[in-house]
C-alpha cells in the first residue's frame, strides 16, 4: 500500500556519520525523532543522538550516566545472565539497560533540508538519577514566547516525562519529572484553551488497559491533572499494539489535528491522524482508518530497528505540513503533506 507522504528526495537528510560523538570513546549509533521549531528565521531540529562505545567482538558494552560522567559497562555475549534479543534494550541479572545513551542536539537550516550544527548552543544531556539512561524524543511547543521541551527521561526508575523551558536555547529552566513512569509521547498544545494548558501523553500499562493516548490539563503548563483517555489501540488494525502522540496539535478550522504513531504486533510503526474539538479537545471528532504514512522506503525498512516511521516534530506553512521523522530508528528524514488532504482522509465520528 502507498501513503500520502511526499518524501524529500534528499532523504535521509541526516545520518549518524553526519555528526561527531559527544565525547571520545563513543560512536553515534542512531539519529532519530527530532523535535522541531522555528527560531531566528531558521528551521531547527532537536535531534535525539543515541551513542554507545565502539563494539568489540564477543562483548556487549553500553554507557550509563553516573554523576557528571559516563560509566561504560561491558558484558560478555556468552554470559548466562545476559538477555540481548532486542537491539534497544538488554537485561542483565534481572535489570534492564538501554544499549545506547541518548542526548538532544540542536541543528538548524535555512532551507529546511540542509542542516548544520551551529556554534554556541549546548547539548542537552540527562541530569540526575531520573535521567541516568538518557533523555529522548523531545517535543517542542512555543507558548507566549517560551519554548516548552517535553522529553522521555529514562533510568532504572522507569520511563517518564521530563520538562525544561527556554527562551533563547542557551539557558534552560528545569522542571523535573512532570509525569512519572511509565509515560512518554507528551505533546503540549501551543495555545491555551479556555484559559488552560493542554497536553497529550501516553501512559503504559502491561496488565490492565494498554498503550493509549490521554489528555491532561494544567493551570501553568507544569502541573497536570484531570487526565482523560481519548485514543485507544484498535484490534486487527495498523495501530493494534500501541499509539502515541506526535508533536503539538495543529489548529485547523475543523478542530485540533494531531499526527500520531501507531504500531502493530509486528512492531511496524506507521503515522495516522485524529481530530479533536476546538473548545473541548477531550472530544475526538475523527480518526484515520488507514495510515497517512507507512515505512516503505529502504531507509525506513532497514536500520537500527527497521519498519519504523516516527515523528515528534513538524513545521507548517499554510496548507503545507512538513513532518520530520525518525526512519528505522537510525536516520532523520523529511516529508510533506497537505493538511486538507489529511483532514479529508479521516473517518468522522457521527455518534456525537
């Protein structure tokens, strides 16, 4: 099946070889899942850079943050206490570890296609015990001159949502863990509705419930409550196993349009969309029956973790939606869509 994405002919626009590791002894395994924003008339990506030590034969090694430094843990591949069936996560002596350590790095572009790393901007790295396994997959929302960064904070405590805010991208205020584990895919609306901040997020349940999209509201953009489940997985569908929000919802005349990812039991990740009421985003008006984007290009099918298209950032120019996305958990790519085409592809819920 095809999809409605007009992929950049230059894809992948960034690969691991295009950036340098953050410190000696590490290599970049993956570039993926950038947050996107405009600043100083440029398009900026806040890319997740996943690093690991150079791998030696017969040994699995991975980095963990310890205080201000990084500790490299090495385990022999034939160690009976090692479970290493997933390229992303290993289990050793009953404890889970990530095979890579992620930080967030800024790159910018004048044309939205050719990106470079500017001087004078810091790397955003994990800090403290709740971010010891790194920070990942940042969404960026601009509200009243402040950029809100929501990202996945990973540690032995679990996977939760961290937040930092900035106005200049050089100094940041930290707000700690705003939604505790297990939670991720937190996308803040870029304007208040009836005086309140709103966000989408995704708790994870292994026993009862599932990986569903929830809505929350806040008086200040930091403290969240009144959580409501609004999108669930669908049996025998492309989004049967998990769903999660992409970037900040897009305001249209028909409602708030959210691009989201869905995965099936084969761990194939596609993109779809749903529409929320402008005045009450807990009301879902319409949703994609079929994906608007599937992993079909070679760089989406083959990589660190194949069969994946995953977005948490975009830019908007009139009807043109430019989605930046992670492909196969290894590359950063771009694709263009028509917002009106996405809206017209949705199946509307007439039960209201």
